[in-house]
């Protein structure tokens, strides 16, 4: 496990930087981001992705299952000048009773953790206003670290690409051999069960009648620029056009979608 995963404030700040530098510009070509917008992040963690929106005065709401992350987020925003405009809520999105709609919804590194993604994409429509848009950023399952094995404590496994593609029994055996904790094994097994490819994500969008307004595949994830100092690189156009193969060499997929033509 990398030290940055243990440092929650560092992770929070990395999220904020990535959103400000890459996600803001990605959205703004289709929707001007102004202080009167209502923003929702699902799977918000500590809320780092919401900070750039809050900085300009947007009404910002974050929902996450982890009470610990929500409490940390509340601490990080406790002295923010716009702190009255942010709400961080510990709740299951399927059970959250909210009557309003949002202009922009963010799911960054989240959709690959959600069981029954087809059902979720139907539920998501309940939170999108008429002109609303949803940003998705996720690692395709078959990419070198699509199994989130960087969370392993083993210095070998956390840097071993593609081993998450082993059959489940062999994958778990490898984790056990390298003395990963039961908690880590359970978490990585869940990721293996919910991991999503580009093709399946697009099939779900089509089934739920979403419109793809913008799509970009990255060879070098924009977040790697913030975390590791690597230069962001879009996927080669030829590889990006080849179904299935592109999953193995794309470390991030960005999508901006809506429920109607824009």
C-alpha cells in the first residue's frame, strides 16, 4: 500500500487538484460552471472532488457509505469560507430520500465499485435535473491496475500489473500467500466482482437511454500527473477504437453524459 493511501488529507488534496485541473475543463465545454449550480458527488469519500465547486460558491452535496470518511471531510471543510454550502451525508444512495435535482453529478472512481450497475444507472436519473449532466471517471477493469491492487500491503503485489485478472480462486490464493489481511482480500474480491469494462459501461448507458456528450480514454490517467508527476496522455486513436483490447491499455475512461441531447 502506498503511503498516500494512509494520508487522508493528502488524498483529499489530490482529488481537489485533479478535479480543478482536468474535470472542470472537461465539463465546462458543455455546461458553464457558476455559483448557482447544485452539485452532487456519489461516493464522495472525504469530498475532495467537491472542493473546487465549493470554492466558487456552488451548493455542494456529497454522499458516501463510510461514516469515517464523511467525518474527516467535515473536518477538512470546517474552516472553508463557503462551508455553509456543503453537505456531507453518510447514506446508501439507494436509500437516500432526496426530493430535489442536481445540475452536475460526479462519480469519479466509483462506478467500478457499485454492484448492479444497470439498476444504479436507472436510480441515478432520479437525481438529474432536466439539463443536468453526469461525469464518470473510472479505470477499465482490464487495465494494468484495474483491480486496485495498489492497496495491497505487499510491496510486490501492489506493483504487479494484471494479476487481478487471474481466476478468482487463484487471485485469492495469491493474496493469501503474500499475507494480505482478510479485510484487504474481501475488498479486492468485491472490486473483482464489480469491475467494469468500457464496453459494458456503454451498453448500460444505451440500455438506460443516456446520451454520451463526450468520451475520452487515457493511456496515462490525469490523476497520475497529480499523484506521480507523470504526463497525462490520451489513448492512441487506433487502440481506442478497438473494443476489448483498449481496456488493457487505458488507465482511465472519462465520460460526460446526460438524459437528453445537448
